[in-house]
C-alpha cells in the first residue's frame, strides 16, 4: 500500500490566486490502492523560482449530458480523434488496455491488452493514425495503429509515466511530479521540460493530460482539481474544482477512484470528463468566472 500525502502545495497557492469567490480544495482522505501510482516527490527546487504574473482564472463547469462509462475501467487516458471517435487507455497490471468506445453509449467497441501485462497509463493520438500509450513503471511506450491496434513501434524511457497528450508537434508527458516533459513523437526523445507552478509554488502530481488550443489540461492526482497550464512558462492559468460532478464519488467506495479523464469534444465547446471506475462520462461546458 502506498502512503498518502496531503493536498498539494500548489493548491494552496491556487486558492489564494483564484478570482474572488473560489475556495481551496479539501485534503483528500483516501489512500492509494495497491499498484496505483503513489504521490511522488516534490518538484525540483528550480520550480519555485518560476511564477505566473497573472492571477489564476476560476473555471466553472455546467453539466450538458451524462453518458454511460464502463465502471470496471481504471481510466488513465481519454481522447477524441478529429472524427469524433473516442479512445481510452486503462491501467492495472495484467488488465491494462487501449480501447475504442461508443461516445454515446460508452460501449467498448474494440480493445487490445497492453503488451506483456504492463501497467498502462496516459494515451495520446499522434496525427490521425497512431495512438501512443505510456506505462507507469515499465519505462515502455507503445505506438499502435489506430485502426487495427497493431503495434507499430515501442520506445524506452526512464522514470515513471503518468499522463500523455500531443500538441500537434510534440508529445507532452507527466510523471507525477511538477514537471512536464516534451518528447519527439517519432523517437520519444526528450526535447525539453517545464516546471508547473501556481504563484511561485510548484504544482505536483500532474496526471492525465489533454492538449487543447496551445494549453495543457491536467488532472491532479488524489484531488478533484483540473488545471490549465501554459506549456511555455509552466504557469497554471486556470483551475477547475470538479467536486460534486459525480455523486456519490467512486472514491468513497474504492480507494484511488479519482477523476482521470479529460477529452475535448471536437467541433464543440464541450468536454467529456470521467475517472477511474466511474460509471459515467459527464459532458460539461467549461467557462471562466
């Protein structure tokens, strides 16, 4: 059993910097489940020297629709392609998968297990052909053909893998710290890094990622927060508290069942949000103020 750590240092900074009327996150109480990513060490010392000059926008959500979701799925990544097809990566050693879902019914249309029983983590779509799934502690990224789920390539990397998205040029990867790592989508080589901060404080436990319109959106492990990040400076520019999105919260039943799925619905102003073992995908509209 991994040990639990209290709320992130950066969340306190967000509570102070958010526009008037917001409240800070509550300290989560559920420990991580066996085999799930444990909260990692704090971000590097240099993170504290990077600051956002502007206050962090308070983001709000409006529920548009609720759609079924496989409540046995330990969701690690969620994304749409340009045609509105929905893909998901799931975790747990020996059970991890890459799958295509019906975006309306949540039904699993097809699925393939992650090779060698590895613990799957974040999922990204590179271009319109290749899905890339990283692994938690195995140090392996697998590239699949989107149409057949045939393995096209594998890459090795050091450290942990948590979240992944593609910004149109680079893969953006989280490892549970406050660092975002940029990688070449063809070779997985490191192109650079940035430390994520909120008002001079490091924001750590970055998990599932979604790249949208030049920003990186991230779930924060063991919280109900989603943050919007400027990938150039690492500054958090917006924060969304999803507390109450799904009641009762699955973490009350299963430790570790936190929010962990962010997918922008193509051609709309809405998003699909879900989590580990969640019975629903919730379509929401996110606004500022």
